[in-house]
C-alpha cells in the first residue's frame, strides 16, 4: 500500500555522544535529508526504555529510529549492547502486537558519520512510506483529516483517542 | 572544424560555452562517473599508454568539458584512442570512471557526427552490426572488412598474418549464429528505444 | 500528571541571521507557539535575530524577572553549542539553569531541509516537544568536584614536550609518558626544519633536556597507559612501565653496553629502516633519558641464554636481566594526548615501486639519509650506499588527497618536498624535479622558501605522477628510474629518467589511534584523527572534559602548529587547575528505596560499578560519585524505582507527545 | 565447490581455440566442471559500449540473465552462482555490468526493461562473475595445482603477462594488486617455471588499436616484447585471448614497422599447466601460435610436433553473406528515430 501523499512521522532517539553529534554534523555540513524525523536526545541508547517506543507509535508516529554509538564505541563502555538487546526484544513484542517490526530501526552512527545519519534517516522514511501509515489506536475509519491549520506536510494523526502507553 | 570557433573569438565574440555539458556527460555515463570531482592532477594523462597519439590528454578533455567546449571535445580523437586499460581509472585519486566517460563521449560524437577522421567509429559500428546479425562476433569478417576499407595499403603486409591465422585454424571463415537471435534482437530493439528516451 | 500550579513558559525563536530564518518562518513559529501552546503555559513567545548575543540573552533575563517565567525554551542551534549560554543567562536572572531547554531548529532543521513550509512545520513540532519536556524539568544543582592539580601528557614529541614544559614551569606537576625509549618524537629524526632550515636537533635537544631534568616533570619513557578511569579533575590512570633491563638508579648512560653488545638489528623506528642499532640501545646520542633499553625480542641472552656482554662490561652493574614490567597508578586532573602520527606506508601505492625498486625512498628515509648523524653521515647516496644521484625526482601527495588512500591533504608534504629539493641541490648538485598537484605553501615565510627553491633551479612539474618504473623504452632510460606523468601545464605526457625518487609521503593517524581513543573516551573522525570539541573555536579540547589533544594526534600539522597547540592545551589545563574545582552536570540516576524490590537486575548493568546491593535493607543503591548518568538502569528497572535527573521518564514521555503534537488539544499535563 | 557456469566468449573457438583446448585438458585433473551458458551471445567487447549505453549493457545482461536462469539447482548445475569467463574482456564486461546495474539503479531498471522484451530479467548481484585464473588460484588452490605437476617447467624462463582488463578496474576487489598482481606469477611458479619479474605485466597490449590505429598498437606491442626480451624471457604467458592475439599475430608486423627482429612467443597459462600436468603439446593447441614456441619449449625437453601445412587457401572466398554495411545515411536514420 504505497500512497504518494503519505508523509510518515518518525520519532528518532539519539544518544548524546555519537548519534546526536552525527546529526549535528549533518547539519553543519548542510547535508539534506528527509524532514520526517523528529529527534529526542538521550544520554545513551541504553537509556531507551521500550515503552518510549510504544508511546511514540501509539501516539501517532509511523516509525521509530533508535540510534547510538557503534558497538564497542559507547561513551558508557557497553550500554549500546543493552540497547541492541532491547531492540531485538522490542521487535518481537511488536510482531506480537501485529505491528510490522520494520517500523523500528536501529542505526549505529559515530560522531563523524553525519552522512550516514542523513542517509539512514532518508532511507528509513522511504521504508516507512512503503509500509504506509500505522494508524495505531485509531478507529477503522482510518486517517482523520489533518488539522487544517497545520501545513499538510506535518502529518498529525488524529489525537482524539489517547492510548495509554 | 575547430577553427570556426576560434575565428568567432577573434572577431570579438564569445566562445560558445555550454555550461551543462559536464553534467550531461556525467549523467550519460554508466555507473556513477564522479566526473565533477576531477582535480586536474593529470594522473590519467600520465598513466595513458597511448597519450602520445592523443590530441588531448584525458585530463585536458575534462577541463574542456567543464569549459563547455562541446564541439572541440566531440571532435577530439582522444576517446577513440582509449584502449580501455583502466590504468587511469584505478589510479585516479578522485575515482572518476574515466574509461566509461570515454565510451560516453564516443557515443555522443557519433550521434553528433563530430568525431574526427578516426576509423574507430566505423570499426565499432561494423562490430555492432555483426553482433546484431549473428549474436557472436566474427573476427575474419571484421578484420578483413575493416582493413579493406581503411588500410587497403596495409592489407598486403597483413596477408601473411591473416593466412597464418586461417591455416592454423584460428580464424573461422564462417560466422556462428546464436539460437535465439530473435530474442536478442527484440532486447536490443527495446534497448535502443530506451536509449533515445534517456 | 503534573504539578497543580501551571508553569509560566517563555519561548524564544532565534533567526541566527539567515541560518534559521532563511529556511524557517521564525515569526510563524513564535506566533504558533504563543497561540497553540498557550494552554500548556506558554505566556510569551518571541523571535530575535541572534538569541545568543548579549541583547538576546538580556531579553530572556528580562522576561524571567518581569514576567516571572518558570521555564524557558530557546529554539536555536544544537544544545552542544549554546545550552551553556542560555543556562547561564537563566541563572543570572535567578532561574535554575536546568529549567531551560534548547530546541535545535538549526542543525536539525534549517540546515538539513530546504522546503520552507516543511521546515517551519517541523520546527513547530520540535518547539512543542521542548515545551512539553521543559515543564517536566526539575531544578537541579550542579555538582562541584575538586581538581587534582597533576597532569598526564601522553606522547613525548615536540607537542607533548611543549605542553609539559608550559605546565611544569607554571609550578604544577606533569607525568610525561612516552612509548619509545626516548622523548623527541619524529622531530628528533629530522635533519633540517622548514622554512628556516634550522638544524632540528639544535632546537629540539635543549627542550628535551629541560623536560628530562625539570623538577616538576616525571618522565616515564618506555611506558604505556593501559587504563583510564574517573572523570575530569579525578582521573585514575594505570601506566605500564616496561622492563628496560637497565637499573635507572645505577646507570650513568656511559654507553659501554651498547658498544660491547655484539648484535646489530635494523632500526625500523628511529632510522626508518635505513640503519642499524644494537639490541641494548639508546635510539640516538642525545636521547632523553640516556639510559638504554634492552630489546628483549632480539637480545642474544634472551634468545639463547648466553652472552651477557653488556652485563660483564657495565661499570656500575646497572644491567638487570631480572627486571619486570611495572604497573604504576597515578591520579591526575587533566590529560593531554600528544600521540603524533604514523607515516603513510608508501608500499601501498604500488605504481610508485617503493619496496620493489631500490632507489625509491620515503620522506623519513630521506630525512635519515640527509642527517649528519644518520647512517650515511649525511651523504645523499643511492641504496648501494655510495653512488651520489645525478638526478632526483621528488613526488608530492603520496597517499594524500587520494580516495584510494587518504582523502585529506597532509599539510606538510609540499614544504617537506621543497626542503628535500633544497638539500639535494645543496649537497649533490643533482638536477631536481618536484612533481606536485597544487603547491601549498601557506603560513609565514613558507612561500618565500618556495621562491628560493625555484631560484635554485629546481624543475617543477605540475602533475600527479602516474608511475615510477624501471622498464626502459630506450637507451636514455636504461638503468634509470623513469617517472611517468602528465605535465599538465604543458599538456603532454612525459617520461623523466632519474637516479633517485623521494616520496613525500603523507601523515596518517597512529595505527592504534582508535584503541587509544577508546581508552581515553574520545572519538576519532572518519579519517582516524582524534576529534576536537569544535573545529574552529575549540581545537585542543575534546568532547570528554579534561582530555585535550595536541599536535598531529588531532590532524596533520607542522612543527610551529604543533608547538602552538601544545602551549594552548596547557593554558586550558592551567585554567582548570587554577579554578580548583569543576562543576559536573547533575545528570545522575537515583533509586527510590520505597519502590525498589531488591531484584538486583540493575546491579549488573552498570559499567561503572556504581550500583551496589545493600543487604541490610534488601535494596540497591547508587553511588552518585561513580554514576555517569547513562540511564541504562533507569530504563531497565522493572519497578520503575530508578529515576534519572535531567532525562526522566516524565520528561521524555512528555517530549514524545509534544513532538507528535498530542499536547495541542489535550491541555495541561 | 568445483562446479561453475562457463561463459567462453567468441574468441575461444577461433583465435583463442588453443586456450579452449588446453582448458579442456586441465579440467579433469583439477576436478573442475564447467557448464556452458546455453545460447550465450557476444559480450560486445570494447566496441559496443562506444555506440550506445543501454543496448551495450542489455547485450551483456542477456548473458547474465541466461546464466542466472541456468544456475537454478533444479536445472542440474549444482546450483553454483559463479560464472567463469576465461577471456579478460568478457570477464570485465560481465562483472562491470553486474556492478554498474547495482551502482546506478536507473541503469539496472532500463536494462531489465530491455531484457523483458526478450522475456528475460536479471537482478544485479545474483551472480558472481570471476575470471578463470581467479578460480584456479583461489578456489582450486596452488597446492592442488602443484600436486598435479608431473613435468615441472624448470628451466623455462617466462614473463607473466596479466594484461589490463583483468586486474582493473576491479570493483569487486578480487586481485592482490592493480599494478603488480602476483596471481599469475604464483601459479607459474607452482608449475616450476622460472618466473621473471615483469614490470609491464599489466600494461596494455593495444586492444582494438591493432584494428583501428595499428601504428599506435605496434608501439604498445613493441614495449611489451622488447622489455620481455631484455629481461631474458623465452616466452610470455597470458590469461587473455586479446593479449595473445595482439602479441602473437601482430608481432611480425610490429617488427616490420620498427625494423626490429623480436621472436617472443606467447602462450596461454592453461597451455603451460597442461604441459606441466604431462599432457601432449598437440592436445594443448601448442603449435597454432604464429610466433612459434617450439624453440622455447625445447628448453624443457618438450617437442612440438610440426603442424601440417594446410592445403592452399580456397580459390574463391564464397563465404556467407556479410552483414549490412554501415553508412552515414543509416546512422542518421537511427538518430532521428
């Protein structure tokens, strides 16, 4: 179900030391990437509580990108391995919930990999675009029309129904 | 001929420059050409085994592409001398796909009918005709037809070689045909249509 | 879900000149925030040309005081740039600095997107996320820790020596650790230094001696750092002092052991493989310290069990075959890394024939060849050791500016190539060719040196050399090395027969740079150099507080720049030492003992061993001095008993909702 | 793994038939099975690419598509995805097409659109295209090859000549070096030959210049032959039909042109492998080279039987009809279409 007009909303989690700095570098180097990703800075990918991901998906995000330092390069020695374990578990949970596990992606990016960060973000947006909107917790009527005051590119799913995380 | 442009310059007019030429050549080239990345270091011209016979070194040709000198570039004999040895390609510090750019320039020169008096375009075309007719190449027909047309004077001295090749059984007199020639023909027919739209 | 009392939030949207305003409709963003986020407590939203300017900061300070703001959101650049600026502004106005959030709409929006509508919309979402989050922020107090006044400097090249002397002369103690037997680094191998052609040893040796005898410097050569723990002000460092097999207390440095040692091996380090040394040796005559070391791998006694010639002849009985590696533990407040560079391995450019064609030399080989103290006593000769070349080709950019090898310009090779040209000309009178792509002679008195070499008659060829071969095509080329290239200015391919080729090889990161970076908790760029905190404004600091980088460890550079950086880092360290204490981000995890079930899941997760189980209470507890604030335990606690200050669940959940604009209609959290 | 798909290429049954014959002789001792791609067509050599891009790559890709179909295990090839090409030019074209179709997906899509007109498709990356010597050195291994040698070639002074299209551009990073690869040296040493270091081992033989600019090509041939001669080689050993053809068939012509008198035979490495494995020279296509290797091989006691002088050539060449001649007029029509 590919819809050309569908603009996915993606929440990205970054760690303070590598991947957020990669996104900073993408900025300073003026590398262009898809505007659909909105970032949250954590200290470490190990801080990522899986419920954050569920909260994002249930709150209207169509995908979640988790990023951190490369294995072996964690600022906190090895906490990104814990993120990796949680990520794998999370994908199983999502499958159990009937959600495509591909909606959550794990990307390693060092502080020097601005280009990688930008490319991965763009690629992920395309992957999610192919998967289509998530519509978690919404009535069967499907997509609500977007608030007209919003520019159409800000894809804001209906927020009438709050799903407890 | 190239002088025309120079005369116009002499008459106080600007040389005709085509700022889109570099991009056009880059986009027409197989793979990612990196042509825009050339730093004019001359590694290609230094590596080329046939540079001595080229009107322009590859580096110079790329500078001319940047300068938008379409006519001069397409008239150059340089692409036609390229022997596809890829020395320049692996040594290029900017990873320019130089050999493939040469193929692109040959194709463009043929289409623009601007190639210099090299016999190479005819050789290529003869080869292509043969492959399209049989699906296989056929050295005997190729060599004899090409030599007859372009180097008739050289032919007598080449005869012993040709004869040797035939007597040693190394030159088939008859071309081989592939079985599904029709299939190949439809593929190439479609490919040519696609080439024109690209 | 939140406090009863509604927070009073101020939103400040920065234009950053046109950096943000060029792509984001900042006025629209501010108006939108004022209207749509009003219910969340936004009572004022402003936009301003440069929020980080003093006027911009005053704007915030004034609003805090006059409007009674309790929370501040600044939508501007990355928090890594100006978070501190705005926190300080808040503090000045009496607001706890941790009640300020930065929403990055420059690095994360305006610089990476082009469509103004889309970028404006995304900016709104980012601001909305920050507003939701800041409401959940809690006032925090900075943690102050005392600074240990001692400093560790790793690497005893010219940059490290400079750093050490600056700090030591200011009256503070320095541990200078060097992997090789002597300090001096690459500079000790050179003959002359560009552009003034000072003798390298003449200017370096006094500095080495000063460092070796300074009362405030503990020199640890033949030593390596093996472990680093702690944080700025309080690093705990373990250093392996490798066995020298020479008792430093007894040795007088007389050199008899070296003289008597019967075994010679090729010296790959100091002589760049062009000369020999004994198996008990000091790398060069002016070595500091001048105690020799024993090369255990090659020593006849260690291999066969007999010999001990050195021991027999040592007048002070300083040879000690039983010596063991020692592990030293030291505490320091700051660390400067001056680990230097490796020379690019020219064998990788196989078309230049190094390693296959005898008379192709690397730059470091040539330095030794031209050095009066080198293997040929400064005679510039071919590999046969006697023939003086009549023609020499010097090739620039070997391994540099080349996507097949290193992308970057190694900075020093042009000047190095010019220096070689001068030395060859001066000492042999040979015809000299320099092959270059671009002549880079920036900095003081450098281009003048180029002029001088031009004047001497060096023949310059603009073109990257394609190959060096011994396959002659004619008699003129027979027995020569032929340099084949395009003379790009003449537009012709040339083949130039010469007797000797010198490759002006580039610099590259130490092959263990990545591991060293990991050891000290700093990162490397894509090319492998250590990453500085800011490329322009903070080139000697790193992302890890208390760790500094100087000299070629940070990127290729020449001697003057290395020395300048060495001094610069010392100034930074002295600044820290004189402050006597440093404030740390109060980002720590803590355990709510009421909620802790004592399951101990968190205990094993902490890489810093900050979590301990208290058997008496049957709960876990976190030592705030050890906690680094990564938050892994917070995310893992099944009872939700651990909270992380600065990055609490409530803050992050709120930010998620805010980013998804779920906060718009729901009202107050 | 010893089963491969074979893309022989046009020259293997004409100018390079000695290559094919000798290859067939060494398959059995090395326990190699090569299955020819059915109904393969010409790869276009270096000519097709200069005329048109999409047709050139479609021509190459037809072979890849056929091979991919054939590699299906149910068709009984053992399921190998490796295509072996003994000719360097064919190897390069096939490998490059596979690589570029991935690097530039738009090219891949267009080529597949063309292939579809013939009911074929090819997903770039499906196959592994490799040269014969790559498979022999890295899959079969030098130890196995050494173990099959019954007649070591010691005393035979050879220069290994790799040519250009094999080690370059090497997008798949298969070779030890782009300038001085050692694979052929190592293999010849395993056969016991005296291998001379040959700095020109990857220099160009002239390629198609023997046809379109003979004087340029003669100089390239002269450089190679002169340097081999200077270094005391008794013969050159090659891995490529085009190199063999140019150096062998045009050597006399080049001699003529420069007034030199070189006699430098050039054989395929498979012919030397066959000799080392104890095969008969006649079965290895030895003797059909124009610059005879007879004297060189006498150094290791190999006697090359005299090839029978064939009957006089046919009086009248009544060959098959030639393809249409290309005219400028026709070119214009093509362009307008």
